[in-house]
C-alpha cells in the first residue's frame, strides 16, 4: 500500500472489531518466530512530548520528583552508605540500597537526555564518583557487602540482591552514557559486568548460580547493545538458562553457607509462598515454565530478559515461552487496571482468578515491569494485545503510583479502600518511586519504536518523533486529544527520500475508528490482524494520517471465577479505568449500584484540574432494620454517581474508593 | 401468676415481637446487677436427652468420639508424654498437651455422669493415675515442664500455657469427681490449685502474673463450688483483676527470662496481632475493657470467668463490663452462624464489621466459648439475647465442627469455600475435638437451669429434667420436634408440694408463638421482657405447658458496613443457618441468586439422613463474552437452589459452599 488509496471506503469502520472485548489481551497463536516486522524502542533524544496530559506530568517528575528523590536518598543515608558503614542514626538501609541510587541515576539520565541541566548533571556526577570510588580493584561493586559484610560476598544469591543491584547499576551506566556521552559510570559497570562474568558460569571454579531477584539479565542485554560486546549477552543468556536447573542452586549455596538466607526471619516458615521455588521463578527451566508465578516484579524482569534474548539470539522457543506466559498472565492473573500481584504475602501471584481488591498488591513496580515486558514483546511479536496491556497498565496501575504533586507514591495499589489509604513520601524498600521516575522520563521509548523504514506508534503521545530511514531522516508531529479524546493526527515534518511506513495501534477498547489520509477516508482493511493501522508510501511534508477513535464509556464484567467481583461492574473510558471515591460519593461506596444503560456527563473534577469525571445515574441501597443482621430487606433509591479515573484517586483525602461497583442488574 | 389464667387470649400471639430481628442479640440496658432471678446450670445427672436430633449425636460422641479421641491421644504420644520425655518418633507434642488429656477426661466424665460405663471409667482412671504420678511433691503438675524443661517452670506465662493446662486439669478433676464420686483427680487438682495460690499473688515473694491463655480463672471458680473453699474463688478473682494492670507482667517476665517467649518465632514481628496486649486481653484492667479483642477463645474464657465472679461475688461493675463486651461482640464482630474470630493471624478479632467468609476463622472452640459465656450470663442476667446466641452458635458454628460420623473435626469454620475444605481426624493443636466432645456430653447443663423454685429451659431438648423445689423434687418430660419444628410440650411427671415456675425461652427468630396450658390458650403477656415464657403455679402431674413456634424461612441482610456481604442474603430456618453446597448445586455457587419471596419445599437431603434441606426457586447468572474481563453483560436464567443446614456441610465431599448468596434484588 503506497499512494494508491481506495476511492471510497466506509467512513466509520469497525477496525477495532467490537465483538472481541478489549480486555481479551491474551489470545495468541503458536507459530514459531513472529512474522511481524521487528522494531526497537526509539532512542530518547529522537522524541519530544508536547501534549496536555503527559508533558506536564513528565515536567513534574523532572522538576520535582527527581530532586525530591535525591533529597530522600540523602535523608535516609543511602549516599553516605555508598562511602562507608551506614550510621545507626540513619537507620540501617535495606541490603540493596545501591539499586535505589542506581534507579535515581537512571531516571536523572533519561531526563538529561532530553532536558540538559548542568546542575542535575553535576548532582549525578557526584553520585557516580561515589560509586566509582567504591568499586573494588577486581571490579566488584556493592557497597553493602564492601562496607558491612565483605566476607559474605556472593554467598547468598537467593536473598541478598547482589546481582539485582549490579543490574540496576548497569542500566544506570548505560543510561548515563547515552544521555551525557560520558563513560564515567559506563566504565565502572563494564568492569563490574566483567567481574560477574568471571565469577559466574559453568566453567571450572565458577559459581554456577543466579540471583534471587532477576534484573541483571535484562541489564546485561542493554550493556551488550551499548558496548557491542557479545560476552555480556552470553552472560545474560547464561543467567536466564541456568535458572530452574537441577541441582537447585539456592539449596547448594545454603549448604555451603550453613545459615538460612538473608531474610531467614522474614518469612514465617519453609512452606511460606516466599520460600517456594516459584517465588524466584526457579521451579523449572524457563522454556518449561507455563504460568506466571511467584514474586511479580521478579517475574516481569525475567520475562523481559527472555524476550530480549529471543530477539537478540533469534530464539523461537524462548519467544514461545514468552507468549505462553503472557497468555496465562493476561487471561487469569491480571487486575482490570493492568496491575499484577494478588497478595502482599509473596508480593506476587497466587492462583488463577484470585484477584481480591481490598488486599490487592498490584505493586507499582510490577505494573512497570509489565510495561517493560510488553515493550519488548512489541518489538518481536507486534500485536495490539501487548500495546493495549501496556497502555492499560500505564494509565492505571502505574500512574496511580504517583501523586498529582509528584512527591507521594503508592507501593501497592488496592482496587478498593474502606478509607485510610494514602500515598507516602518514601518507603523503607524504595524501589517504586525511582522506578516510576525512570519510566516517565523514558516514556517515549515505550510509545515509539523504529523498524526498517518504519515508525511504530504504540501510544499516541502528543509531540514529535524522528527516525532514520533508507532515504534519510524522517520526522512527524503528533497531535492528539488522547487520553481523554480519540483524535490523533500524525503530520509529516521531515520526509526523507524513500517510502516508509507509519504504523499506529488501534486500541481494542474503541467502538470503531475513522481513518483518513490528508482528509480522505481510508479503508479499515489497512488495520492488520495485529491491530495496527499501517500505511506505507512516499510521504510528503505536511501529509497527515489521522485516526478518530470512538471513545465511549464501557462496562466490564469479570470472569465468574473471579468470585470477588461476581455481581460487580467496572467502568472504563478510553484507556482509563474509573473508580468511585468518597470525595464525590457519600460512603459507604459498597451501597452504590450502577445500571447498565445510563450514559455519562463528562465533568472536570473539583480539586483535580484537567481530570475528567463521569457522572452517571445509579442507585443506592438503603437498609431497613437494625442490628448486625436484619430480616428487613434493603431497598434502593436513585443516586447520582461520580467516577474519577483510577490513577487520580487519593489526591483529595483518604476516603473510601472502589473500582468495582455493584451491578444494578447483577 | 398461678392457676388463674385469662379466660381467652389470641391463639396466635406475637410473643416473639417480629419487629425486632432475631439477630439483634446485642442490645442491653445498664441497670447495675440484674433483677432477673438467678439460676445455675442443672447438674448432669438430673437430666436425660431423648429426642431425634441431639440424642443420637450425643450417642455418637459417647460411643465413637470419646474412644476415638482416646486412641488419638495414644497415637500422638500424649499419654506416653505424661510419664516422661516425649519420644521423637511420636513427634513433639505442643507444649500444652496436658490440656488435651484433661479435656478428654472431662468429656468422658460427663458421659459417665449419665451413662455409667466400667470400661470407660477404668480407662479414665488409668489416665488419672498417670497424672497423679506426675504431680510433684509441692503440688506442681505440668508434664511438659516436669519432663522436658523443669528449670523453666513459671518463667513464660505469656506463651507456655502452664496455667491454662492447670485450668483444664481442674475442670477435669471437678467433672470426674461429680461423675464418679471419686477424689483421685480432685485431690490432685486441689493440691495443684493450692500450689498455684502459693506461687501467684500480690504477697511478698509471690509472682504477680497471670496466664497468656485464660482458663484457670473459670476453673478455679468451679473448684471453689466443688470444694466450698473460698480461697480458690479469691485466686480466680486475683487472676482476673491482675490482668491488664501496670507494669505489664509479660514484659517483666521477659526481662527476667532474657529471651523471647515460647512462640518467639511463631509470629512475624512485634507488631503482629499475636503480639499485642489486646491478643491476651491484657491491654486494660477488665472493668475498663470496652470491646471484644484479641484471641477469641481466650476472650471467651476470660469473659466467662468475669461472669462467674460477678455472680459469686455479687459484683455489679463486673456484670456491667460483661454486658458491654457482649453488646460489642454481638453487634459488630459475630458471624451470622454465631461463629467468632475473623482471621487466622491472631485466631481472633480484627475490627468492627470485618467478617470475611472464605477466610473466616470462627474457631469451633470460640463458638463453644461463646456458649459458655452465654450460659453464665443467663444465670445472672437472664435474657433471650444470651439464649438466642447460645442456640445459634450451638446449631451452626459449633455443630459444624463435628462430622456426621463423629470422628472428623473442623478447627476453623469458613462461611464460604471454593472447594477443597474437609474435616480432619485430629490437629497438631487439638483443642477443638475434645472441646466439642465435652460440650455435647454436658449439653443439658446449657439447656436447663434451676433457680429458686424454678426450672428454666433455655434450649428445648427432648428428654427429662428433675430439680429440687421447696416442696421437694419436681420433674418434667419435654417432647419437642425442635430443631426442625416448633412444637414443644413440657409435661409434669413429678410435682412436689409447692408452687414452682416453669420458664421457657421464646426465641427471637419465631414469627409468633401459640402458648397453651393443658390445651387452653395462654396470654402472650406471660412472655416477659426477657423473652421467657414464665408460668408459676401449683403444678399437678400431667399438667402440660406447650408452645408452638412459627418456624419459617427467614432471609437476613447484613449491616452494610459488613462490606463483604453487601448485596447478599443469608437464609435461616428455626435455629439453623443454611448454605448452598456443590453436592446439590452446580458450581460456581457465586453465580446463584436468591429472590426475596419464594417459599421453600422441605426435602430430606440424599446422603444426609434426617437432614432437612430447603428447595427454593432462584436464578443463575450466565456470562456472555470471553476473556478475563468482557464488555458483554451477563444475564440470568431460572435455577432451583437446594440449601442444607450449615452444620451439615462437607459431609458429602469437599466441593464449594456458601452461606451468603447473591440477593436477586440486591
């Protein structure tokens, strides 16, 4: 398809196949390596964000969250701890404090990549210098073990997060190098990776192990891409393949050590879900894993590395394992918000269809991990299912983790609160705040990908994107009223000399899509089976590809095996899941009932500028009788319901909140 | 009111005040010591049980449960452990194994009180001899501490259950003496009580402490009644009054000991609900306690002792504390089954209106504890609220703990199961099986009480009851079709020479009651504000007082603050709460909906002889669409529902079960 367009097509198309519910994000087919065109995330300097929704948020992260988190690292003693034994008056940081520091460097570097800032850069450099000074002559770098327990180096891979920290340092080193061109941290992490490669492996004298918390694997893939050194990729592959092999490494190291692990007292016993091999995704070799299990952040980081390796080693069976795990996760263990992890007990998965709301874990980091995995799957197995899930998690499970002011965070994200739940400034284990900062400062790398003569738009952010084609550089300006509206226009600002393809995800949630090119309707046959509109032609400056999605309120019902949501309905509009909050609706919210037909009024929420609420006609159950149990049946009276996007909850006090509302017709 | 009866009264009365829902078991008024006539439980030899429901059950306990439990004590090594260090091949019993043995002796003694059985008596005597031999010269008796850790005697009152065991031994000693007339065990426990009285108290050199698990308090009250020795009562009073005083005894003993407690590793940290002062009801002096908190069995045993002491010391403020705690428990923390305790985490209470069903704890022992407390409150503050709660717990929360075969037990009692839950033969901590055995073998002491020239019938069991009046012995024969039907007749078999009163509880659940004397209708004004029908006259042999209750299916709705039951309805009939089971209704039960009007057919359940099920017209929700979340609304189709009494569940496989069903009209 180049410049010859059909003369006339239906202007309102069914491109989004409304018969297939948008949350059916799981179904895939097994067909070896994908035939989808491959793509990689667009480098950060090639894109800008200029829209009404994300740009202000990223600005908040840049101007408030990043400096605020730097101050937090100072406050809790992390920076002092890099240079020596933590002082008792700082409190003892958790054993993996290096990773908090590394993620802050990574977030700051992403910010610097698009917003040069000498003060921030100097701040970063100061921390980098602390890390460089802490590196040991053999390349080892972990300031807990160097400063507190040098004799315990690499003796407790299961619990001590040593390679997890290394992974985050490596990610930070790559990000820092890409943003600033400097090698001050990259050199450090290359030496660290080389040291790890010398210590770990299947050779004589090497430690045949892997980390309890995956992270180093995906970091080493990034390092290989940055350095061109294939040994880092092979080390990543070793760690992924070794996981789940017999004999069980964590038992072997425990026998050598002669003590229980680092968190020996943290769990209640050997049968605790935080003590099973599933917890570490080490119950089977990765190609034999069939279900998403265990600690959910660990799972996402592992699966992301598996997808990376499937891509870089062209490994069909690894891709197949990823697809199988994706299918399982999305069909049985994902909250309607895109959050994952059903319980605090193992910070992870429980059993199929167990998705309790008041006790949901849905850790912010796990939502980010799902986005990371989806981003990688989109590069090798492009399909709307991954893009829709990434969009869902971003707008709901992840964005809820950050307050409007950029300085308060949710670690876990419940889907219902009886009140009393608020975001916090920091956490003893502070993985989530810097994780959301690094996500938002690198958001364009999730939104855009470049392939062979192709720009793929997974998420319509307003702004610009440039990419290289065989005919030279090309560039587009995207204008959109997303996420509240459905109109997105992609205008060519720089065309190059050769044909190229613009591909744009048509989300599963739309009730239809009007497609047009330079104002002329496009046939909806241009939306492929993968859910992407793809137009290939020799583009001219000012050509405009436009999509108008049908953004309507949708009601969702859960699989009846999700027993906690039986008789309940969730409301979505566009990418947003909505929730009732006590700030707008008198408690108890459990007494609200939502009918199946009413259409909403859209109203800006008082106290939440720019946030669109839904006002719907519903009912309220009114009890009769008294006492704990009464034989007088309750009745219902009409009631107006105001729903706000889930991400915006808990910015106006700590009242009740509920995503799932009583279905008036059950 | 003697022999002069009103000439004519309405034959169908509203004696049960249907406007006040039967589950409103909480409301009391504060008026110092009660003006209700006092009464005490009828001694076991003065009653027999001969009906279609309880008699066979008690017979199962006598002929199967008691011998079976004796064999279990043998199997798990408890009896060998009385005589020496437990052998590793027996497994190490929990530290309070003496209490399991004691409760078995108590249950066997209650059985012997009404069913002499030389073989069982010899069996008991053999165990008593082991205990007597284990008693130390100073009177101390605890075979764990004597055989395993003699140097730790009375060093860990908080966790080691030392006085708890003593309490159960004392109860056993009193029961054994009353049943057999022997003093072989009574002498032992008197020496034990004297030893405890020497060790504990506020005098010089005494240990000013109390046990982490209440039990010795109520046992000492029983001992005082059996021996007439008021020192035992004073010791009970000391233990009750000392609880919750400052400085906090469990901290003091921990400092002295220099180690964490016996269960130091059992709980996850100092903030664990099993580590708070509330857990032990030691957060405040008992008169300043306002809410039922902590471990629910411990709470019930404490409150029972408080009621005992209020009676025996005529203490109005202690009675007032009991009433306040009762009000709180019944108005905010009791399951619809009469079960108490919302979580396994502390085996106890959480917060008001937190009554989750799938994770309900509702320990069988706690239900028994509620009955024990209610029995005592009825003696000093007679009111239907206590009798109704006792009846509710007995027929549901407690009876569910025992299988139809008498050899399988529930420790905790969920109100909903997704399948996989079954009764067990025994438990490592085996408090519940012998507890239910001692309850059922002493059931008539809960059903009947004697006052001054009065017989009080709290529960209508079929059988006989004799009691002493100022005109000599009197006796009645009770015939009843309870618990399935509502007709109870009390016929005089022995009248004595003086007037006396027959009092009979009219339960709150009835929709009305026809009262009659010798076939002549009685005025419903004879039912007092306390909910008891009381008739005083000079009775003649063959006089018959009869009550016909209106037994209908009732639907109950929970206070909306019980969020887990919003939109749900529970079904009761007479004293029984009903449940849907997968054996009768296709899973998933969460899809069932019950309308508000349909009347049931009563049908004997296949596989459960004698059990009456309810067959009701309802609906089933059928989902449309596919995937974890679908935008296709579910619809409903007609469906027949079969409900069985809750106590009878899990006798036909381990399928799904639900007490609360979806309300078709929400």
